[in-house]
């Protein structure tokens, strides 16, 4: 493609690749913290391409999972900028 031709498809493709890389970087950061012993329990949720939410947990009990989910929600709500 010529340098002076703009392609929305290329922009969208680059954006999707950047989003995928962000996800992989996050997973890698968590993996390293687990290996270093910084993380002992884990709960995370994911949005699939079908629009489903997956919740994954590696915890000692259900109460820990609920507490971690609630703590995560509070952090997200507290740190959100109303103008975003």
C-alpha cells in the first residue's frame, strides 16, 4: 500500500494487536509475581468475544474469592475518573 493512502483496516488491526499485547503483558506481569511469591491467591474476570464474562479463581475458599472480587470493584470505582 502506498504511504499516502490511509487504511482504516490497518489502523483497526494495529489497535487490536496493541490490545492483545496489553493483555499478554498483564498476564506476564502476574505470572512473574506468582513465581516471586508476591501473589498467593488470585481472582480475575475476563470478557470474551462472545460477550460472556469468565471469572477464574485460585483461592483457599469461596470467601476469599468474593473478598478479592469486591476489593477489585472498589479499587476500580474509586480510581475511575468521571470524565473518562
